[in-house]
């Protein structure tokens, strides 16, 4: 505990350095502004900015990306409450009560409880991250190649199974990402794989190009094709922004309960913040002294889901920083950001890059305070952001995506690859295939392959090594259960039906 506190204090020294404080402020401001825009989530934003920040200091850039991440998580509440258009799937639960409050002229208290709830949940979750991270690192340092390979297989299957409308679609996109990860030169044999004689592909497909193509270009093409038909009605701000004493009394228990629900879900591959936000909503509806208000604008129905959303987004950083395993789409892009600077998240990162990691964790405490200071007075300004015409917004996204991809290596091949992936992203979005498993497959696929080969080399080619080590055997058994149990349940239901 003493070592953790000392490391955190050193981290505050890094986070409060003027240049890093500036990047943190830029991150939360940009994240909130982007989060306000419907359909433009944190994954898209971080993916779009990855190539533009390649020359920045890693610490400053990662602090900014973290700011964008939880800034966008908060910003989505403004769109949800005033437009009834959830910018992220995690904001759907907030829409159930938030827009009803806005229609009653209580948009101010709804936005205020979302901002303060995000601050409370974010701060408590960051304290839990600080306490848990060193414990997880100690356990992870005992992992060998067999355990790491089993852990990655577990992450692959769980993330692919819970992201998207079906397990089959999730796994299909995962295998597509794994296939992309094979492109280039084999590290161990030096043989070319799937490069098709294109010299630019010998280093492999750039994760940044894939992420920007699938998220930014794919989303822009989808909006151009379909969203122009959707009419949006912006609720007018009226009344006070301040919460009444009764609003405070009803909100603070919801914030704390939602934090307890949201944080554990973030730390496991459970499909992001959607499940905890709906669990929080259901919990508040069950425990409320005013159940008749639900469906008509109950403030607990905004306070709970928003706090659960932010607690879950902070919990995602536990497996990302300690094990190098992303459990959401944005975490996958953040992992790409680390790799962009030659850094591999995992237990060794806490030893080799201690200053950077603890500076990043400390910046989250600072960032939560900045978010609160920024959002309460500037709610009126964020509302004006919603009036930006969609064609201008997504046209700008395409321009930034193109410039960013070209700036990586000044290569025309990168631009062609970007728009090929953009069309693929559009097709995936159109027919409901999840994007995140493909990105995770490309990032973690080569790592899983190297750990698999290393384990077999140590065991002299004996595959039973994966089942004789207790940790790897347990993880592989859990993975098998995750695949088989839903299938068995489905078959039994059909037979009973």
C-alpha cells in the first residue's frame, strides 16, 4: 500500500506538470464536445486522432486520450437528454428518463445529475483502479507463455461473444481480424505472408489505418447513406440548471449503487457499459420510493445509468493496463495508441514505464475534476454544438481521417487500405457485424501467436502443456463453457418448445 501511494504521488507530479495538465484539459474538452455529437463516440475520436499525435510525447498523448475517453462518456448524456438520440449504446438507459425530464422543462437538473454522478463514479472507480492494479500485476507476473495464450483466447471469445447481436457474428469478425494480423513477415521464419507482392504490406497492416477505416470512415459512409432521413428535435433548455434538495437526496444513493454495479463489469470482458447501465436502471426502479415516476422523468433513472457508465469505463482500464487485454472497442483503440509508441500494456509496463502508468492514473483524478468544472458552466455551449449540420461534421471526419492516415508513412497504399476498410466498416455497420472484435483480433492476434509458439517451443512441441498448467487449463475450460453453455441452453429450449 505504501509503495502504491508513493507511486501515485509521483504520478501526480507527472500529471500536474503544465504540459500534461494542458493535454488533459484538451482531452476532456475535446471528449465532451465529441461525445455531445450523436454517433461520434470515443472510439471513433481516438482512432481519428491517433495518426495526428504520432509525434507527441507518449505521456502527454496518452493522458489526452484518457481525457477524450471519459469526457466522451459524459458528453453522450447531453445528446441523450436533449435529443433522445443516444450517441453510444451505453447511453440508451439514460434516454428512458432523461428526455422525459427535458420535455418537462427539467433538462438542467437531468444534465447536472449526469455531470455530478459522472464525477462521483469516475473518482471512486479511479480509487479502486489505484488499489487493484498492483494486485493484478503481482498475479500477472506469475504468468508464462501458456497462461498468456489461454488468457488471450479467453479474451477473444468473451469479447467476440458479447459485442454485437450474435456470437457467430462476433467470432466471424474476430477471425477476420486474426487473418489481417497474419499479413506481413513471419517473425520466426522470415517468410512473407499474405503481402501479395506489395512492399508496404511487409510490415503488416497498420492498426491505426484499420481502426480509422472501420470506425471513422465506415461511420461517415453509413451516416451519409442512412441517417439523412432521420429528423431530430432538440429540446429547449428552460428553468434552472441547479438541482433541488430533493434531487440531491434522490441522486446520491443512485450514484453510489451504480458505481458498485458499473466498476466490476468494466474489469471483465462483459460487453462494455450497456449491461451495468440497464442493471442500474432496473435497480433504481425497484428501490425507488417514487416508482410511479419511472417512464415519466424520474431523476434516479438518469443518475444511476450515467454513474454506472463512467464507473464501467474506468474499470476497463484495469485489464488493459495490467494484462494488456482490451474489453471494449475504445480500449482496443487505446491499446493501439500504446503500441503506436512502442509500449505494450501488461505487468511489465508497471516496472519499465512506472512514471507513465502512474502519471496516467493520476491524470484521471485531475481529469474528473476538470470535467466537473468544465461541464456544469458550459452546458449551454455544448447544446449549441448539437446544431452543427451532419454533412459538415462527417465531411470533416473524412478529411481528418484521410490526412491522418496519409501522415503515418506518406503512402498511397495506406490511403487505399483506409478506404477499403472504410467500405468494410460500412458493410459491417449496415448488417450488424461488430467492429471491435476485428480490431482486437488484429492487435492481439500476433501476440497470441508468439506466445503460442513460445509455449510449444518450451514444451518441445507437446500441446498438452496448455492443459497441464492449472491457470491456463482453468482459462481454457471457462472459454469452452462460454461457447457451449449458450448453445446447450438454446437446444434445450427448442426441444422443450
